[in-house]
């Protein structure tokens, strides 16, 4: 098994639920977009809410999140990490990539 997994998928497909079950069972760290956003906010002396508000008007926040994902995957090459994000599989290096799909009607009931 690879030490890095990128778990992507449709909105409401169960990415976070799967990660919450898988990670403790197999000793992976659950690294998700929310954690990345909180870390970036902290680095900038902002609250998570302030950072989210900035993201609404500033596309550079997307690049910050993508770059942070790449940085973590490179710097922590020997750690077991599951990247839980709809876009992380583009940016996390050397990962086993999983994409979850779901019927749109079922996704609507979950979300």
C-alpha cells in the first residue's frame, strides 16, 4: 500500500466519512481542505471565518491551498497521509488516487 492517498470525489460522495473510518484503522493522518484552510489562516493571523471570507473574493486562496497540499506531500514524504479533497489528487505528489462518485439525487439528500 502506498503511504499517500488522494481521496477525491463528487460533493456528498462520502469522502470524509470514508476517511474518518479508514485513517484510524490503517494509521493514516486525515489531511483535508478544512485543515489546510485553518493552517493558512493561522499563518496569516486570521480566523478561519476571516480566511473563508477572503476566499470568496480572492482567487489566490485557491492557489495557496493547492500549493500547501503540494508542499505537505513533498515535505512529509515518509508519512502516511490521506488527502481528502476534491482537488488534492492534482497537487499531492506520489499518491494512490481514489475518486468516489454518487448519484446526484442521493448526493442532494446527503448534502
